[in-house]
């Protein structure tokens, strides 16, 4: 962080190259991504040398994210869903969607 309090942002391509270096050096075995949309996945696949092994996204019956899941699966990326029963903080609230009741 700079003294101004602002972050220095690097392009994803540069960051991914640094992650790939971690694999090459043996620091990690696999790389994964989280909360990427379809466009970001397709962009990453144009320049990565090591494809992500896993994509973690919110997936549940009310938010199936079919398009993103399909892109990932077509490119050999395993999809891991978080919040499979929607968000746990709303299970006892009557005014919110409750997958366990539905």
C-alpha cells in the first residue's frame, strides 16, 4: 500500500504469472479461482500456462450459476459451490427465502 492509502493494482495476467511461478517452484500444487464470472474465466484461459484446477462460486437452487458452471466444466475446471443451502444467516427468519422450508 502506498502512503496515500491507495492500493497498487496489477493486471490479472501479471498476478496469475506470479501464481504459476509458485507452482513451478513447488510452493503449491494447484491453483484455484474464486468468484470469477464467465468473462474473467475466458480471459484467464487466453494467457495462463497453468489452468486453474478449481472455481469456487456461490451455487444453490436459487442461484445455480449455470452459465459459469458450464464454462468451467467445458474447460476442465472443477466447480466447488459455497452456500449450497443459501446463506445460513437466514434460516430462522420468516421474511427471507428459506431453502430448507421450500
